[in-house]
C-alpha cells in the first residue's frame, strides 16, 4: 500500500491550481506582479506540507529574483547565463511548481480521479504507465551507474581509454532493464484488471475536504488579486 499524505490536495484542486497558474502567467500584463502568484503557491504547498517541492523551488526562485534585481538595478553582469534565460525561469517557476506537484502525485490517486470522471480505460492505462515508467527507469539508471562505479568500469580512466566499451557497459544493462520494466508494468496492469470488462474502481479515494476548499479559495483569490494589480493583456 502506498503512503498517503492526509494534507495533500485532491487531483481536481491540483489541476485547478495548474490551470490558473498557466493562465495567470501568460495573460498578466505587468509581470512584476508575478511574485503574487508564486507566494500564493508557496502557501498552497505549506498547507499540503509538501516540503520537498518548497526546498527545490523556494531557494531557486529567491536566487533568480536577487540576480534579476542586481542586474536591473546595478547592471550586475551575468556571465554564465543570459539575462533572458534568468527571466524565463523566474517567470515560469509557478508553472513548474504546479506541474511538479501533479507529476509527483500518487498514480493511485490519479487513477481514482480519472475513474471517477469516467475516463476511458485506455487513457488511464497510458497515464499510469507514464507515471510509473519514468521513475522506474530513473531508478534502474541509478542502479546501473552504482554497479558500474563499484566495478570501476565507468571511471574517468576507462572512459578516456575505452570510451566505446564504457558506453557499452552502461547502455546494454539500461536497455535490458527498460525492457524488463515495460514487461513488469504490462503484467501489473493486467493483474489490476485493466482488461476486465467491468467498471474499474480503486482502493484509494480522492475525496475533497476542508483543505481542498482552502486551497481552491487561496488560489482563486491570489489569481484575481494578481490580475487586478497587474492587469490583463489585450490580445486584440
């Protein structure tokens, strides 16, 4: 059984947060009010107690903000990256946060939500395979890397002296593990009744509660306030 975070929002609320983040990012006229949306999302993740995402994006966003401020105020030279790339990452950070939240949601909760809204089983299967396959391959690559490193097959000396052989040592195990992972995921889907001609259910629920109501209110109020202060672009 998967560990469930009781403070986590439902999938429906997460989709609303992602949608409003995308719309707010691209229709805001004065982008200097974008931090309103970012700090609204920070509050959302505090409510969910999702400290992992906060540890990743909060320092990242603060550093980008400081670099932009130094560059614009004191003409601080940016050597490694262009100021344009700094701006793009700073501008799109709220979208990255909302997408990361959905991508790290338990596939069981996603499956329960999709089943509830009567999504075709073929689409549910595709979503579950995508959610499971990527972490599985990542774990396999990490295992291969550690195994090769312990045998000193991917050391710097071997890579320079025998680059083709080192490439083969890494590529072949990864391909075999990927094939095995695909077979395991396929068998797992069959065992879970993906081919059964009956209505599909789920052990996991995705019910909305007080925390979801708070999350919806916060993101809607944040979205409206940001548009009020920053105004909406006119595309006509």
